C-alpha cells in the first residue's frame, strides 16, 4: 500500500515536479495554501494552473478560502525584513499550519511542501517551520529537499512542457515590489 502524504503546493510548476516524483510511492492529496499571494487575480491564475496539474496527474487538490489578511497579520511585525528573512519564516509557518490542520482533518499522517524546490529558499528554515506546524497539529512533516538532483532545473523543463504559467515573483506584495525594483536596476 502506498504511503499517504499531503503536498503543500506553492505553485503549479513546482507541484508538477513533486507530484511526478512522488506519485509512484505515495498516495497524494495536494493542498494549495497560499494566502500570501497578491493580488487576487494572481492567486486565481496560480490556483487555476495548480488545478490543471492536479487533473493532468489525476490527484485531488483542495484550496482553502483565499484570506490574504491572514498573511498580513502573520508578517506585520516583519514587513521591513528582506526576502529570505523573518517574514518568509512567518509566511512558511502560516501556510504549513493550514496544511497541517488539513492533514489532521483528513486523518493522514504527514505532509511536505513544494517550497523546498526553490534555490532561493532555505531548507533549514522550511524544515523548522514544517516541524513546528506539524507538532502543533499532531502530524509529521516530511523534510524532502526537492532542490536536490537538479530538482529546480527539472521543474522548469517540465513546466515548459506542460505550458504552465511561471511567475516572476515569489507571491506576496513585498516580493512583487522587490522583483519590480530588481528589473528596473
Ligand atoms: S517573499 Fe515569498 S516566502 Fe517570503 S513572505 Fe513573500 S510570499 Fe512569503
């Protein structure tokens, strides 16, 4: 019998790689927890593609109601920190808490996250946030490091093949601003 795992999905390109990688060994349920994404049209666009990936691989996907104020509340104290700092840690924690709650509701033992595929995100910070959230909800966080074995490069190639939308900023309004500033430079 395949092991059951909830996959926290940050975006469709990363989801496609992770689902393809785990589907032979795991029964997967995708969970699109991303109250960080701004504006709402961008959220809808990313969610629509995540649904396409789920349909393509034949796995279920669930998305909680979009509530961006949850993200604003979670990072308020850290909004002046740069990408990769405390605000991202709080952002991971929020999304993992939602995912861990869903995992417990489902009665499944563990969850993981597609976030670890990004070369810009620290595995240590992801793992710490994952374990904290999992501990609060009595489930386990599986610290798969999907960036290993050229995971990021492979996800780019796969997402091109599937014609998926690749965003040019992480997701929140602050990362959008930072990305625009980088382009101007
Ligand atoms: S940069 Fe990305 S991980 Fe960091 S707070 Fe914004 S959306 Fe979250």
